[in-house]
C-alpha cells in the first residue's frame, strides 16, 4: 500500500509561498494570485475584515513578497470561508483559497494546532457512521444556551425522523468504504500527527475531542443524552481511536 | 450563467445533508413533498455519505480525501441510475462541484483517487473522466424548485398575502461558483422567486443582505464572539427592515439563525420577533403541507406557532 502524504497535494514543496499555493490541488489553475492589483475589493467585502483585524489584501501582498511570517499571523484563522473575496476579485484571485493552503502550511509547522482541537475526531465518527456531527463540546454549549427544549428535541429526534418517514441516519456501508477511503488518502495519519503535536506543544485545552454526542437512532438509546448541571454532556464515549 | 431550462427534473439523486438530517429533518421531508407534488423524478440512496464539508472547511480533511469521498458518492449516483445530484446544503453543493471539476480536469488527482479505490478492493468506485459533469449534473435543490415556480403559484393553497419576508442566500451557492448560478451573484433572487410565487411579499433589499450568516465553520467554535456578532448584525438589519420571516437555503445558515437567535438575544440583550424557515419548508407549507408532519417545524428553536396561527395554518 502506497502511503499518501496529504502534504504532497495540499501543500506541495515550492520555491515560495506563492508557488506552493499555485501548485496545491486546493487552488484551480486559473487562480489569479500573480494578477492581484491590490485594489482591496476583497478587504472591503470581507466580513472577517469588518469584525476582526484580518486583512485579505495585505495577506495576498505578504504572500507575493514570500513573507513566511503570515503563517504565524493569528488573523489567518479569522477567515469565514464565505468566498465573498473570490466573488468580488476582478482578477480571479481567491484569498479564501489562499487561507486554506496557508492554514495547512501553518499546521505543518505546528502553528495553530489549538484551532484543530475540537475537530480531530470527526474522521473517526465519519468512518463509523458515514455522516458528520458537530463537535461534542459545541453540542454541550448549545444545550447550555438553548436549554431544555433543544435537549428534548435531540432526545425526540429518532421519533421525529420516524414520523417524517425518514430512514436511518447511518449510511449503508457494508464494505467499510468510508474507512478505507479515509485510510487510503492518509487522513488518519494526518489527524494522528496533528493530535500528537498538539499534545507535545502543550497548547491543548484538554478538550476530549474524541467524545461525541452520539444521538444516532438504533445505535444508542435516547437516554444516552445526559445533560449535567453545568450544561456539558457526560454522555457516551462513542468513538475512541 | 445557467439558464432555468438547464435544470433537470428527472433522475435526481436527492443528496442528503448531515445537518438537515440531525437538526432540521423537516427540510428533507418538505423537499420530498415538493418534488412529489411537482412531479420530479428523484431517489434517495442509503449508501450516500456525508460530503466531508464540515471536516473539510475546518481544515481537517485534505483535498484528496474530500475528492475521493465525492468520487464514491458520484459512483453511488451513477450506480443507482440517478446521476443528477441535487443538494439541500450549499456546502455539499460547493464540495461536490469542486471535487467533480478536479476529478475531470486533474489527471494526477483522478489517478491517485482511483489507485486508492483499487488498492482497497473498491474497483467499482473508480472514476472515469466525464462520468459526471460539474456543470450539468450537480445542482442545488432550490434551483429545481425555482424552475417549477409557475406550478407553485397554481398549487398554492395558503394565503400569504401581506407577509413581509426576506431572503438569505447561501455563500457556498452563489459566491463560490458565481458563473454557475441562476441569476446575478451580486443580487441573488432564487429564494425571492420561489417565495414570491407562493404569495409572499419579498423585501427587495436590506442592509447586509449579502453578508455571511456568520457560521464560518471553525469560526463558531474558535471565535464564537465574532461569529455571533456577524449574525447579530444581520438580525439587527432584519429587525430594522421589519420582516416577519427570514428564508434560507442551507442548514448551516439555518442553525446559525434559528438555533443562535435565542442565544444572541440573551448575550446581546436584544429581542427579535421574526422566525426562520428553509425555502422548501415554506413552499411546502404554501401548498398545504402539514407544518409538523411534513415541514418538521417542531425541531426549530424559534417557535413558529404565532406565525402559523396568523396565516391560518394551525
């Protein structure tokens, strides 16, 4: 089995940041990075620029100057991936796409790992069920914020789905195709290496990222959704790598 | 730009969405109800998986993983004979479009994805160039409904005259591939078209109409305050415009508005008296569908009972 390094595709080695970004399969060949005229339409349109210190025009300029300091710029993690910059750019550049590659480069260098903490268990859940859930810590926060009505809804979800004539949440995947694909494309290794580096860095907030609220009908009984007094779910340790 | 006559009404794979399934299952039921009433030929597959959207846009999955998962779903569509993919979620739409374009246009990616399939004994998933076309095989459900809006007008049973509603179009539909949408990406009006056909009075414009809902994938988790601030900004604009109902086309926006509105009210000390719905739920209601057994409105966080009473639905 050939081992696939995600890096080779998302962040291929290049002489400069711009070369890596252009060679990445996350960006199309038509990307107008070199054609940027610094007009600022991206920044003028950007919700993150409006509400935070993130500045896509400046980010593109720094990339073109091959300023690797951008990888350490915390505002890199403020982009919403809404693609308003891409829509408005008169040169077919896409700061939102640049950010996707830059965040991968940053993670490769161990920068911003703490931003991934909530999400590292998504792949395991996906492999087991064929669907994705929002991270458990967020469900706990939702329960805290929305109170009993939402918790009741989550409890009633299987019954509501049945009443609506909808089938199982889990997909039919007898050959474990999803797990095979995640494995074969190097996902688990990537997630494991990010998890290990996060632990090493000491940046972990101690979130148990593999603990998901498992509200899958037929998998767990509805009583498994337990809401403790502090609003966090105690409930099932659904999937442990 | 895509034309309305390019939207198929046969052989549609109704592409399930994780967030629809788990948060607002009524969107799926309402879509099926509409498709049935409008005579659209569709199929739902038990084998179709998550598109990877959430994991992809929180920077977890590599593009190769995302593309291979999409190729598997394309094989599902092909094998069941329903190759026209219709998405309820705008991120599924964007992910599938992009992956399809990559599989057709990048030989190295296609070969690598196929070699993973072969090594794992999944030969039947192998993708051949042109198996699906990113422009003519992948759609948003709203486009399908929009293409039948004259029928909707004929079939509408509920009198929504006087209803002041506004639209929030999904970023991953019109900003991600503006060349591939129906209408003008600087002023998307698909939701307005459908709701208008059902008798609603659609607000032409409101402040921040094209601003993101604020979810921003990781943003809601890693920068929650900013995320909610963006949403609050939109809610404030809608309050000033005096709308009763905000209509959207994506479960991520739906969560951000409906689930977060009570949270924002609490955290920002504001109060909003409008409600939220997916456009498919609204159109189904207009055609006489049951608000709970079809539209699943009991799953909402902002209660819709006053709204339903006002228009004589309950």
